[in-house]
């Protein structure tokens, strides 16, 4: 029963080396560490390296253990917000990205009309990248 434990949420990018593509890493994380997951993005193909963007939820201690275990298996793990970047100097505050952002991670401040980027709300769908005229938004995986 999870209800009494401190719950945590992490948005992470799993970078799978070619040798691990057919290894059930996420399956083991779910079963062994009692962690729930939501796949936000996946790019995995046979005979090549893979990428999996996940939102993981579970007891804080178990989530940490699960991520440590996956790293021990050879999966490189990064926090998702490190992969989504806005070049503030290039941004012209036009708001084109705001209209395509499905999560509200990009929104305009109602008072200043400044475009705000909330990395914690971003799911790295990449819709903002082609929508941005000055190319201020980039997603690096």
C-alpha cells in the first residue's frame, strides 16, 4: 500500500545503449520497485541505441533505488528538464510556441505578456521547436 509513503515524481530520459534494447528495464523497475510510469516519448529500434522519456511515480526512496538500479544496468539517465532549452536571448516573445504547447509549459504572463517557460510542466513533445520563428526553443536528446 502506497498511501502512507512519501510519493515522488520524476521526469527522466533513459538513454539505452544498443546492447540493452531487448532488456526489460522498465518492466523490472515497475515490478521490483513498485514504480508507476507514463511513456512521454520513445525512440527505440532493434540494433541501435534507444531513448525513452518517462514520468515515474512512486515512493521517494523506491524511485531513487529504481533509478540507481537502471543506471547500474547501463542505462544513462538524465532529468527531462535538462533536455529542453530556451535561448532567452533569441526569444522575441512572439508567443507562437504558446499556442502549440499542450501542457501549458509555455504560457504568457497576463500582466507583462512575457513568454514563460516552466520546464517542470514540459513533456518534450517538441511542438514548440518548429513553431518558434527565431528558433529559440530546442530539444536535445
